[in-house]
């Protein structure tokens, strides 16, 4: 293992002609049976763990360069999150790989000793997004290694520094005949999609997910899709407004709101709108006494394209900015911004903001508010609620979502070992912890019919008679 270099290499796409060769090497390695050995997988996972520790500072520097991610955010939402998922996998893998024998079947089949054998799916392609480029590439990768797959990571070109450091890390620490990082944008991803995979794991927007799903369908390749959506939050008159404001502000200021689970709009009971807006403004002053732009704790929008998209939502709103609104394209800065809107037709409600801006939509009746949320996006990635116990339950029972948090912003996603995933338009499949192992595993049912059963089985053979014993 080479000690990490102290500099971040300039972004270099993988040459297109290399891609089929890398994919072929991985397929060949999978066929060699090397990855089926559980001890070998554990060695690779341990090496990855050490790689993450050794590269921790360089990864933090890369995240700073790509997103101006504050060091504490880089540590807790990327490096620690990934490391604790990896630690659990190291601890539990020997249990997860065991055959399942605790199965439901009629007693008459007991002599066949039914079991489910855990088989790796094969060679996996992992395509990652830019917002949490360490965690969102490595978490599925951990699952692929644990399950016994070979795997390629294709990080987002929009976080180029992190993409290059991840490539170094994987090449310096892992078996490069089984694992690789391919860097690049659309041409490189398209070339990867021309290859035959046994599993594609994609995290990103739903438009690209459709391209990937169409391509995967041509070869009947299974896909897991981790997508976004327009996530609602609810603040009812029963909520502690200060607490709700603080926690929702945290959810929208972490990584400058470039979080798939963050709320896009808050349905606030009309009677508490003024109090909630006052609490939001007080929280901004508390979090950023010198203003968010001057704060070392506040990230930037990843690039001009994303900045312009978010700014357009703000420029076109008919609503009233009740907090923030400042922005600076040269610095890719957009302040935490809340806009009071009166309709779901407003530009602020028309797409996922994936940035530090969100709408406040007042409501008078909770049943109506739930209907509104279901019409804006029937299957968001997240729902968060600040209300009474009954109100929270009512909201959760009537709105489908990938995950949900009560009395906080998306904390369900912070528990790095629990299954995480979307539903409907926000994705399909889940991962993290045991779910990551399952995601890259085929559950193969195996039975063994004992020879001595032949006399019991004779009725299944022709010629049949009306007196055949029925099993
Ligand atoms: P992105 O621009 O980084 O793209 C994601 C990946 O798709 C990249 O690796 C990119 O190279 C690849 N890609 C881009 N165009 C492609 C094409 N034409 N063909 C094949 N691949 C292509 O990220 P994004 O898509 O803008 O990410 C933001 C979205 O991702 C948001 O909707 C967000 O909610 C969602 N997201 C979801 C999760 C989750 O866990 N559910 C996590 C993060 C982001």
C-alpha cells in the first residue's frame, strides 16, 4: 500500500478505449471465483477501512475544493458515516453470508432440507452523484465487496477532486483486478453502460435514472435507483416552533441543502406561520452571526449550472422571500432562503430545489395539507413532521415516502446502518448495513431430495392412477 500523496491530482477522465478492458478484467476476476472467499472479502474491506482513514485528510481537502464542505460536515456526514457502515459490515459479514435455514415450508418438505444460499450477483457498476461523493460512492461499494461482487465506481464529474482521490484510494489499497474507479462524464458513463453488468446501482436525478433503466432493460440487468423528489415537511400548531425552525434549518443548510432527503417545502398551519418565520430568522442569525457567506461552516453550490437552476426558481417566484435571498454567482453562494408561497403552481414548488431554498405553504386543515403533499409528489424520498403524536401518525399513514423522520430533519438517513431507499419516483431498492449486502446478493433456494424418499415420491411419476397418493 502506497502512502497517500498530499496533493489532489487534476481531473482526468479514464480513456474511453480502457473501459471495455477494465470491465472485461472485472468479469474475468469474478469468474475466477476469487471473490467468493469470505476471508478475501474481509481483507479487501479492512484495506478499504484503512484506506479511508489514511486518506481522511485528503478526502476532506477534496470535499472542500468541490463543495466548500466544512471539515466537521465532511467528517460526520461522509467519512464517519461510511466508516461506521464498514465497521458493521466487518463485524457481521460472517453471519450475513451464512445460509438461511429458518424458512417457511410445509412439513412434508422438511427432508429436502431447504436453504437459501447467498450468491454474489457478479460484476457491479456503481454510478454516484456529486453531493456526498465519498459516502454515496463508498456505501454501495462496501455492499458489493461484502456480497462477493467485483465492482466499478463511476463518481460524478461534478465533484472532480473527490473523484480523483477515490480513484487513488481504490487503486492503492484494493485488488485492482476486482475493483476500479472510472472517471468521466456522459461519454464514459455511456461506454460503461454498453458493457454487460450483473447489477447497476445508480444514485442521482430521475431523468438520468430513466436513461440508465432503459439501457439496463436491454440486457435485463437489475438496477437499484436512489433518486430524489419534492419532500414535504409539516409544522402544525402543536409543534415547538423554535425547535422545528432549528432542525429544519439544519436540514437545509447542511451541504447548502444539496441533500436528497432535505425538505423542498414546509406546510405550516396558517396560525403559526409568523412565529415559524420569526424562529427561522432567529436561527439564521444564531448559526451565522457574520452572515452565511462569511461562515466557514456553509458550503457552496457545486457549479454554475446548478447555481443558475436554483436561482431561476427564486427569480420566477410570485412568493415573498421571508428569509435570506442573497446570492453571489462568482462565489457560488446562495443564502439559506425561505419563500412564502400561496400555490403549488409557484416556481418554487415545481421542481426539487436541491439547494438551500425552500417554500413555506400555509394550510388551514391538515387533511387538505396531506392532499396537497400527495398531489405535489405522491412518492417523495422523505417526509418530516413536527406535530402532535396523532398528527404525525396521520401524516405518515397517508403519505408514502422512502423514509420518514418525526420531530427532526431526515435523521432516519443519518443512521448509517439502517435500510435507506426511495419508493416510486424517489427510487427502488435500498442499501446501508445489511441491506447493502442484500442489494448485491442473489438469494438462491437450494433443496436436496434424499434417495430414500423415492417410495414416497412415486405418485409423481406416470402412469398415474386415481389411487395416487396426493402430496
Ligand atoms: P450528477 O449530475 O452528479 O449525476 C449523477 C451521475 O449520473 C453522475 O455520475 C453523472 O456522471 C451521471 N450522468 C449524468 N448524465 C448522464 C447520462 N446522460 N447518462 C449516464 N449517466 C449520466 O447528479 P444529479 O443527477 O444532478 O444529482 C442530483 C439528484 O440526485 C437529485 O435529484 C437528488 O435528490 C438525487 N440524489 C439522490 C440520493 C439518494 O440517495 N436517493 C442521493 C444524492 C442525490
